[in-house]
C-alpha cells in the first residue's frame, strides 16, 4: 500500500502519507460521501474517546460512529468477545440459523427491554443497518394491520432507503402523513412548553378522527424519543404518553425508533423508559452491535403474522456483531452506564447553558443524557415574529395560562446559522475535537460521546468546544461592518489548553 507497509494485515501509514490517502479518497469515492468532507482526517488507531490520525494528531471523538460506539473505540470487553468467537472456530456467516452466540445475544437483549415488551416479544434480524430495521418494521405493521398508511413526524430521520426517507420527510409519499413534533425553541405553534406538546397531540387526534383530514387509518406510527439528526430534540414525556394513548385507543401500532437513542445513550437503557411507555415495535441498531453492523426489530408477538421468508437478508447472522453486542449490552447494564450518562449529561447540559448565556450566537442548548446539541443562530437578523395566537390554545375562559407561555429560559428564535455551525465544527477539529452537525438547517452542533467518558475528559470536551464557538463567532462577526459587531469574549480567557491536551494524551 502507498505510504507504508502492513503489520498483521493492518496497513501502517507513514507520516505525511495521509494527504495522499485523502486525495485518493476524493478522486475515487462517491460524491455522496459526507463525514469525510467535514472531517479530513485518516484514523489509524483508537481507544475509548481518543482517535489518532495518520498525521500523528489525537482527537477527542464526540461523534462515536454517529452514536454506534457506546463504549468508545476498541473497548477491552468488545475486543475480547470478538477474539473468543474468532478463536473458537465458529462459523462467521450462518444466515438466520441458531447459534450459541445468537442465543446469548437475544437473551441479553430481552433482559434489557422494557418489561411490558420483553414478556411478549419476537425479534426479527434483518439487514445490518438501522434503515433496514426501519423498512422491516414498516413492512411488519402493514402486514399485521392490512393497512398501508403511516404516521411520522416533521424533523424525523429514519434512514436512507425509500420507505425510511418517506417517513423522514425527504421524499414525496402520499401514504405518509407528517405530524408536528413538539419542541420549545422553534415550537410549530409558537407557545412551547407543555401547551405546545398538548397542541401537537391534539393535532394528531384531529388528523386521525376527522373523516375529511385526508389521512386514512394508518398501519402504524413511527417516532424517535429524541430526534437526533433532526437537531437533538427530546420529546416531552407527557407527549410520548399521549402518543401511546392515542395509538392504543385506535389500534395503531406504535414504532419507537431507538437506533440512536438506545443502549443508555439518553440516561435510560431505552429512551422510551423516560416516559414509561411500552411501544408495540422497537427498531434497534448502532450500539447494539458493539461497533459492528447489526440491526433488529423487536415487536409484540401478536404482530408476528409474517409467512416464512416474508422478510429476509443475507447478512442478518453476523456472529461477530452479536458477540460484540452481547458484551456491550451486558457491560452497560452491569456498570449502570445509563445512570452515569444521565448524571454526567445533566452536568454538561448545565455548563453548555451557561456558555449560551455568555454567547448570544448559541440560540438553544438541549439534549438528554449524553446526546447533546447547541443550535447556532444569526443574531444580526431579527427573530421571526411570534405566530398569531392559535384559536383554542388558551383555557376555556380565553385568559392566558401559565402553560401557554414559553419556558422561562426560552429565547425568541433567531434564524439558524449553518455557516457559523460549520465554522465551529472546523474550529473544534483544529483543537482536536470531533463533533457532528445536524438539525433542519445543519446548524446544530451535536455531541455523542461514549458512555465511558470520564469527568476530566468531559471537561476537556467542553473547554475545546467553548473555545471553538468563541473563536468562530469572533471571526464571523469580524467580517461584518464594524457598527454591527456584537461583543464576543476573547477565546480562551478562562480555558486551560495545556490541561485539555493532557487529557487527550493520558486518558485513552
């Protein structure tokens, strides 16, 4: 291989060769590549939170394979589980045949599921990606109900195949009715808080119950307990319970997409547990494979009406992924990493909100557990006018109530600023921090650190992120006319870069 040799079958890249690798990637790979455009690095080694590039630089990885790496890179329990399968001589490809490795994975998976589902559940192994599991779930509820329509939500992301894209709102499909997803900062009803969530629920009821809505009785409803790619928007627990009530009362199977939120990410093992609901179907992928490709659909046994072969896939029997997944699920459960994510995530969220109070370009900070997001906004453009008061939004006497008001901490939303968000991502990378962007306008900086992140590492992540936002904001406003320049604190005025570098070097 150009630029190096190989040790144990793994290429060794010489210093300086990473530019050639990146150049060849650009020349040979599809224009559809995404992460590689914003993150021009060549990873060669990784452990825990840390990635080492071919150029010798080290990075704190808060992308974590888009949430796949619950235990970070190359966790010892994952590596040991993979080695055991390799050393045992067991077959690696067995289609859907039963194996001891598969049996152990299903047993551990069922041990973690919400009790209301685990007691009466079936599992379907499908293709290895989350979008494959979404397609299988949609196919399942259509077969079980005999209906074809689907309810999904604005801002959703369920994958890249045709059906998943339709549910995500990225394709035209008359069979999918898209409903408002509640949020505070950009509430579709202009009220936010509990009242906004209630109005979103009423909208859903109206669509289902109005014979002139144009929406036939659907085969199912699919939702994310926290919209990830949609901008890190946690669903209010009360709204989740309302969706469960609405669907149950109308015999509509409820599908929870836990591809990114599952395995402790949000501070509960499964994000639906925050609200206490039991969905009819759960779509699982990413972290359940312990860093390797694996996806499953778990559903109520009375929905299991498929004929043999109704849904299949050649690579649904990935033994290495099942072994790695069993080790990951067990480690997260036994070491109470979901609880750890809740505690550390709350602390990080509070610190990010303090940063937002200092930097007006951070329009909103939100998240749950170790799934966090900062929305960058253009403060030079006036906020959009508040929507007109919605008829019926107040109490019966027409007087405003406390529930009608936006949350006390909410700001009037300025327009999203994707250019500033991209600048923040670049500044993060210069400081050795890998972050992702998301949201409707790609203006949300997302943090998805592994659940094993230490307190000291979390401090280093927040220090680098704060420096990056301050620097990007300063450079951004310096390009504007002097009369419109807001004050931006001097970057690093309260940071210790030497300490952050120490964390990178010594906490792998």
